C-alpha cells in the first residue's frame, strides 16, 4: 500500500504525454514510513484523430496559480472545444474575487459537465497535514530537525481531512474526484486503501524530485510530471530530445523486479509540466510536426489496459520539514497537540463518549493541525500575527477538553493566561470588495467566526460549524428598495424562527453623510462599543430569524424603530432583506457601513412588539449551551464588571484585521467598529 503526503504546494500547469501502446516512466520518490455570467459554451464531443501506430495520447494537467491564468485558460478552453485536460483549481482563486471569476467558473463548470475538463481533488497549503502523518519523518527530511518532540503519528487524521475535502469537492463539482494531487510529491505508504474507498483511482505528483511518468503496480495509479521550458529558443530542442527518448535506459529501472517479464517492448515519453495554457500552442505545434496525437484525461490513461511500469523505490528524502518542527516553540506546540490528541483517543475508547461531542472535538483537532500555526512558531518565519496565532492555537486545544466535558490541563491554561494581551500591529486583511453594476459586494475570510480569535461556540450541538461565519455582504440599489444580502458558511434553525434561521444576530450601521458627530457614535442597545466620530451612523438594521428592525439614530436607547421587515432565505445559507428607499436617505454608493455578527440571545421573542433590538448572546470565560466561551479573565474589562464584547465575526476594511479590532477589549478599552466604504 502507498500513502501520499503533502508539503508546500508549488502550483504549476502540467502536460502529460504517453505513447501507445505503452508509456514507460522513470524513477520517482517513495519514502517508507518511519518505524515501518458569460454564457457557457456548448462543448462538442472531442474528435479522436485517426492515425496508424504513431497515434499518441497527450494528457494535460492544468494547475493555474493566478486569477489571470484562470481567466485566460478559460478562454482558451472555450476557443478550443476539442482540447481536453485534467485541472487542479485551488479554491482561493475563486473566493478572492468571485464576481470577477464567475464567467471563468461558468466556462470551466460547463467543460466539466461535458467531459472536456476533469477536476482533481487538491489539498494545497502549508505543510503539515500532520507533518506527513508522522513527525519522525523530520529526522530524514532534506532539512533534518536536530531536536524533535514526542512522536506524533495519527494517519487517520489525514484521511479524515482528505475525506472532508472530497465532500467539499462533490458539492462544488457535483461529482466525486477520481484523481488526487500530491503537492509535496512524497509517497509514504498507508492511505491507499482509504483513497480507494473514496473512489480515487490515481495520484498526481506535480513537484519534487524523481523521474516523471505513469506508474501502476499499486492499487492506485501514480503520475509524476516534468517541465516544458519557458524560453522559446529551448522548446524545439527540448521537444526533439523528449520524443527521441523512446527506449531509453529508464525502462530498466521502471520495470525493476521482473514485474513486466514477457511484456511488450517499451516505448515512452515523460510527462511535462506547464505553468499556463498559454504555452500550449507552441508545444502543440511542435508536437504535431513530429507525431499524430489526441488529448486524453489522466483517469482515462490510468484506467486503460496499457501496462505501465511499476512504481519504483528511491532513496531521495522527503522535503525540508524544518520550518514546522525542531525549534523549542514548535516542539512545545507539537507536544501539546499530541497530549490533546491522545485525550481525544482515550475519550473515544472510554465507552461513554458522546458521538456529536467527539465529532466536534475532532474538528478542533484538525483545526489545530493546520500548518500555519507551526510555520510561524519559532524563528524560521516571523509575522505580526505570532501572538494571535499562539493564543488561537492554545484556545483551540482548550476547546477540545471543554467539548469532552473534561478539565483543561494546566499546561494549556497557564500558557494561555501567560500570553501578554496586546493588540498586534496592523496587517492587511483578506476582505475584498467588488462592484458589479448596482451590486456592492464585500467578502470576508471563512472560518474566522471566533471573535478576537479565541472565542468558542456554545456547547449545544444544535449550532453547526460556520453558523456565525459571515462570508459576504451585499448592498443592491433598485428603483424603490435597497437590498441587503448576507451569506454564511452554514445556517440552522434550532429555535424554529419563522424565516428559517435562528443562530446569528446581524447589525448593519449606516453613515450616510460622513459628517463628524452628525449621527450616533454609540451602538444599538445591548451592544458595547463605539464608532469613530467621522462614521457616526444615521440608520441601523438589526436582523435575525424573526425579521429586520430598521432604526434611525437617537440618543442611546431612544433610537427610533422605523419598521420591522421580513427576511427571505434566497439560498441554503443566504438571506436577503429589501428595505424601502422611503425609510432611508442617500445612495449606497456614498454610504459607509459597519457589519457585525453576534449570537441571538435565547428567550421569548415578540418582534412585532419590540421597540429595541434583541440582545446578543453573551461571551463567558467558559462556553455553555447558550453562551460563547473564551472571554479573558483578569483584564481591566472584567475588573470593571463589563463582559467581553459579543461580536463573533466582523467584515473589516482592507489593512485591518478582526483580531486587531476586537482584542482591544483585553486592555480595558471599548471596541470601535470599522466601517466599509465602496470607494
């Protein structure tokens, strides 16, 4: 069995070429585990070029790394309906500027449906993925770590994360993935059976040393790529050498062990890596001058009856793992993670584990296994977010014990309390703004619904992950109304609210004139915090599953409610409210606004009788069934009998971070909400 592991993703486009009837490949690395809006084009069927024995199968793996490569590649696909390719599309390329990328996504989706494109399951990002499932691999990596923590080896965690990625893949593409991309190019040997159960038929290696090729001899097929040169003057010479490589001595290594004894004579060409589809015309023209070929997909190649060489062993070490392990701070984090993971396993085997609590605890473990934490711990790489990442990491582990109903170990509590509460230096946020006609749209990073970074969800299982995670906010001006649209990661309705959701409570504050002090500088009643004097608001919306209150500013609790409006669910996790223009003044083009998400306070609700908005759910030091947790004790805020701010998620302007805005309460200061501007 073989296991594929991960490293830092090197994004590229890969072109794979095979000869008929057999594509022979060279050596590649195997490391044994230690201790063992445009209208989408109608895509016509792909013609197969009639040719004698010279017919070649060419497989392209397109892995764009920039939005521009996606856009130009989509146009290439639309203009060349006979072209077919296997494609790896990182999610970030579509989430950063969704409006801009929507036409390309339509083209690509149509091509997937028509069979012109075959998407690949890809989990890219920072190593670990539990550091290739066993920290002992760091001893033999190309940058070995001198000192290692206690061994951390949980292969099932990696499988679980891959399974989660497969579910997300099915949701996006409406089909399962058949090929899985291995970013680091390391095969270590245990996940193959689970990948098979998920329907994976082949793995793709687009980086790392090792000879390229198609390989069999394992339950999964394996594909590794090579590089097509960028310089035009090198391409013709390279192609000549590439094609003339048929019958090279690589065959002896590829068929080591006699597994193909008695088989047909081998002819082969190496797979080729491209950085963009813009390089394809040069390759295609040069190739057409030398041989006849047709396009094919990787899954088709690996499912063919052709006898590919056996996946060879090799002595190359795995990539450099030292940025994530080896320094005291990194090793301490691994040991705390290992302690918590063992506690989860003991809870699982205790005979009294609650299934839902166990599932939520494992989600937190997967979150704590993120490579981002370990990458910035220690001195290898520094960022102004290091203190926030440390607090978030420790808080995540503490939440695991809370979910299991167990006491938090002193090692977590002491480290957590010892962290100096301070506001990090300002760094660029991930909020993006898009204007498309009358639509003004802001997108917010996913999975940031933890307030300053160390809040926890209530312990009640009725709130799904993402219930307070706002993903986007839109304002749409029409002739008689202004529509406000809110998209969340997930929505639930545990309290059976009439409009289909009962978790989030969302406030929107609107400054129509930008005149200092011309509106209200306090928030709606029950909300601690302020706005800057230049953002003093004239109107506010307060939205929950019982409707939307529209308020006009006044002094404190005397804000006047102008109307109570219905809410519409326009998608599974998206709601919309249409506010008559007669209730507001000015145009969204000139407004500034603040958007904040809180929890809806449980209790009796009679929205039509309310003159003030509902109160938000509290944040306590320990989460409860109907309370958030993670509030800092011992701060000036707590000393003055004030509770932690109830803001779970914000949409912040560029150059600001949510942690920076909200963590200020730990200094005993009021939170000041930032305002968004369409300018």
